[in-house]
C-alpha cells in the first residue's frame, strides 16, 4: 500500500534496500562509517569496497549526521550514510530521527526524486522498538513538507513485522 504525503509517494517494503532502484539510498551508519554489519555490509558487498573507503574518509561523524558517497556498482546516484549509532552499535532514537531528517533534506538538495530509506535495526537482527518507529514516522510528516523534490520514498524494513508496525504507525498518524 502506498500513501501520498505532500509531494511524496511513500511505500513500505521489506528487504535489503537494494531493490527497487532509485536515485538515492539512505543507509543506517555508525559514527565511524565502517560497513561491517547489517544493511551496511550488504550494501558494501553489492557496491564494492570503495564505498566504505569513501565514507570512512569523511568520518568520524556525530549522531544525526549524514555523509554522502557515490554508490559504487549500485544503481543509485548517491548513498547517504545516516549516523544512527556509535561504536556500541545500539541505535539511538535521537540519532535515528535527526539523521533521517538530515538525509531527506540532503537528498532533496541533491535533486534526488526517488529514494530508498533502509530502516535501522536495533542491534544485530533485533527490530527497532515500536516507539522509535513511531518517532521516525513523525519525522517523515515533519520533513517531507520541506523536501518537495523527493517524489517517491520507499521505506524498507529488514523484516515484515517491522514493515507492518511502521505502516500501522503511519496510518495512525494520518487519522
């Protein structure tokens, strides 16, 4: 199911974030920008080692920051590394919301019209807590009004359960 929010069509998917193709890929990152676990590792394996080298050269970064790199072999123009965690690899709510906002603003400034946003995982394979998912939805409502160039945003969860929780939080926010 898709939703229209301001100028942006929002779709909720589950998967790796590499499909469907788009202009930009927002990827959860740690503050040193190495890509050794979770979605970042999957992206590095598909894009090539140079994407991690490019990101690491820009680090370290603070929670909420965004580092933009090329996409390597991926079918995107840019990868936006959204810093959601420090070296303990635990997602911080303030990092997740601030980096989502910063990444969407940066994507709009870069003229990206179709963006995939890979939802962070709490740690390892553990899904984000529902309260953080609800805060991310609130961030979408806040920032998408300011980013009219983004015409399509695909929010991609690693598992169907997180996708459903996010989708339901979005529906509640609409009503």
